[in-house]
């Protein structure tokens, strides 16, 4: 499905709608979810937003963020269930049985397996927020300040404040329209990047102090353990964006964050500077994502997990550079 036409047709026949996003929701997931909720309500629908995990503190400024329900089980039955910014299993809410007859998936991750017939997948979109913007316009819902702010946050965060290589002319055009509709860029920047809790910076400093890299300097990684959370009084949500500090190191092509989720299990976040494609690598690690941003979940002792993941990244980097990729130091700007 290359456009939302069939989705709009299906939604026009529905009255009650559930919208969910992936576990540990980020700015794109939450902004897309809230914008779609508000737009559908303007067309007369009754909408419930429900995720597994709570809204991180830095995104609680988003309009109506307090309405997002969390945890399991998800009560009730709905005419339609929409999953945004992820394939359905990544919501972590259901075990292959969903509380609606009409199932809709809207995503921009190239690794999405298109499990549902009504799947709108656009890997060229910089953010799911771009897709929701187009859907909102097609629905005919007015683009008010609240919807614009949610969508701007979605695009702003998934493009790294318009710094990443996934930023396109379309991203900038949509962002301009959202600003005209009332989105406040200063408010978004302040909450996302300039309202960092003291304990979060302590966690970041400790993690970066333990940063390691491969002998050739093209791979670097940091580890956040449960012990570090205890020492700093932080939680997993405080690690948002940590991996991008590692990616910023000169000469690094792939950055990795190993985040402990249980005694012998680690969530892996991968970022590249655009010359190494990560989506296939992430799938081999049991995850998925984009070409330049992906992740997975690995079980095992930390030393073994690091050794195996770094080894797989080294193979990927070597193969892709052998086939013509250019290092950041070799590029000419």
C-alpha cells in the first residue's frame, strides 16, 4: 500500500478506535499517536491511546499526553486498532490477538514485515509523523496548534532536529506548514534538549567515561547497566539519545548502546553516519529499524553480548566498505 486511501475508507466506517505505539515510545511514536488521536476525534470518532510503557518525562509537554493509558491488559473492544511507528508485535501489548476487527499499521521502518493487510509502509518518510501529517490532511481534519505541535515533535526528533541524513526537502516543507499552523519550535527544543535532569547527565557522564571503540576507530559503544541506574537514581527512559553522543565521535561509523533490561539481557541501539546500512544487521540480531538507526534485543552475559554484536558489526562494516562505502574522514564536503 503506497498511500492511505484504503485506510481512510476503512476508518470512515469505524466509530471506536484504539491507537498504540511501540514499547519505550520516542518522540516520533508519541507525536504521531497523539496527532492521529486528535485528528480522528475532530472527525467524530471515539479514540483511545494505549501503550505498554509510560510517556517519558521529556515528552510530557505534548498536548494530551496525559490521556495515553499504559500497561496491560488493554480493556475493551474497538472497531479499529491502529499501530503507529512499529510493526504490531512491537507494541508488547498483545499476543497475536488484537481487540478489533479492522487492523491498521502505519510505519516507516523498512524491516516491517507487513503482517496486516491494511499496512501503509513508507521507508522514504523521515518519520512516521510525516505519514500521519498526510493522513490528517486526507481525513480533512483541521490542522490546529495541538496537532501541529505533535507532528512537528515527531519529525524534529526522528531527524535529530533536522541534522540526520534522513532529512529531506519534504521534511522541511511539512515542518514549515506545521510552524505556520502554530507549532512552537522553541518549546520543542527546550523540552527535548534543554530540560535535562541532573541525574540523567550523571548517568550520561558515567556511561561515556566507559566508552570503548574498535582498533580501527570505526565502531564505538557504551554500556548502561542496572547497577548504573541504581547509582544515579535513573531509569531506562533516561538513556534516550545516548547513542548519538557516541556516533558524534570523529571517525566512528557505527555507534552502539548496550542497555541492560534484565540480569542477562540487553537492548541494542545502533546508529550509523549514513555510510553503513544497519537494517539487515539489526534483523540478524532479532530486531529491526532503518538504514541508519536500528536495534534489537540480545540475551547472554555482557562480555559475550558485546563480543558477538561488535563482531557482527565489524563484518558488516568491512563488507560494505569493501563494496564502495566511504569513511567520514575520506569524504569531501
